[in-house]
C-alpha cells in the first residue's frame, strides 16, 4: 500500500516548544502561554463526597505555547503546543491541542467535553497538518457545532511517527519507539491532565488519514476501553511497515482484521467505525468495502462516507466530515456534561 500518498502540501513551521511543566517558554521567540485546565484564577475542582459525576477535572495542567488562533466560527480560540515526554511509552514528541469556543463559555464552566485525537497521514513528522493551514479542521468543527451537526470536540493532534524515514503503523513494534502506547495512553493522559473531559469511553474518538487512518482503525479495535469511535480516512487495512520484519506474532497482534474478529467473538464492547473515502480512491475503497462486509456486524458498527470526486487527500476527508460523518459520529457519543 502506498502510504506516501500525502494530503495537502503544508509548509513546515518553526516552533518554539514548551518543555516540562513550567509556565513559560525557553526559546528566543516569546509566545503567549495558554492554559486550558480551568478559568483564570479558579482552583481545580473535585466531585463532592457522595456525588457521582462524569466530569474528569484536570489533574496536572501545564502551560502550552500558543501556536496559532482559529478564526471564523472558532472565535479566535488558541491552538497550543507542547513537547510531551511520554511516561508510559518513553517517546518524546510534539502535541498540539485546541478547545472549541463552547469550552470557554461561563455556562459550560463545570462541564466535561468530548475529545477527538486527530492523526495526519504520511510520516506525520515533525508536524501534524490538522493544526491549521488551508484544511481549517478546527474552524469547521466550530461551525458544525454551532449549527448542530457536531458535538464541540476538544481536538488533540500529536505527531504520528518519530521521524520522516519510516512508518511505525501507530504500534509498539519490537525494538522501536512505542508509538502505539504514545497514541493510546500518553496522549489521552495529557488531555485528561489539562482539560475538563469525561470519565467515559463514549466521549473519546480517534481520527486519521491514510497511515493515520490505519492507526485510528487499529487503536479503537485494540483499545475499546479508551476509544468508542474511529474515523478512518482512506485507511490501510493491515499493517505494512517494513519494521515488522521478523516480528510476525506482534504484527498479527496489531492487525485490524484480527482485532475485529476477536472483538466480535467476545461480544464487545461496541465500537463505531466511520470510514471515509473519495470516490476516486480506486485502490483503497475496495479494501474498505471488503473489511466492512466481513467485520461490520455484532459489536463492530460501521458507516462509509464516499465523497463524490474525492481523492486520497485531507481536503476530501474534511469535506466528508461536513457531509454527514460528524452528524453520525456525534449522535453516538457523549456531549458536554456537567
């Protein structure tokens, strides 16, 4: 499979990144620090004894460095960036985060919000193309939230690979950086530490394109206790990194076909796979249809959004999100809850 089919050409941006848990940057370029944990001056909250709440309050909020602002329906909300030293994976990489305008509204100050982890295609290093550019993912999500076709998602955008030389299939390949643990544990933990989230898998989705679509598909099937929903855009269906050579057993443990069969055999928990493909993806689309026909039953719920005239590109997938995918996804997930 040609994973190198790359979405739009994005100029790499020189970033000054915040290290550790301090509240100020260390580079020569000074940018505004951004904190998402709680309103200015407010203490961290805890659920009163004897009461149950779905809200997961931030546990260890840090200051992110401001990367950019989201215009239009995004109401000038910031995208922050930090360098995460993954305590569980041991991998260190950049992570960008964004909260929708509703997150800052006074009426929602005690609500937890759903989360979408968004993965790029190709190497996805050293940046993540969902952080802005012409795709305007965040601006579109804000617009769809305002018109009622999407939930207001917190969006977290990590790098996908540790370099631009190889694909790591979003997995823990023996002898390589533990990218699977990075994506499924360290990155979600960072979000929980810094945002008002929800204590339920019903509020967690993972999306990706091409190689990132494979990682999204694999991770929801492999970690259904964390993610309820995946949006695999033009995904690969089976692992194909050359780094699996000599590790057939581990490769099988990261094969979505194997994982889907196991999930069906044990009866759940239910997962939802919102596939997206362009009508011109003549290589990918037949494989996606075959996967849906074989495994789209029992606890594995599937949907396929075909974008007319669409190609293997992020522009196609953003279009598909607005043409029905986000409405379908949002109807099956937990919205902001107090």
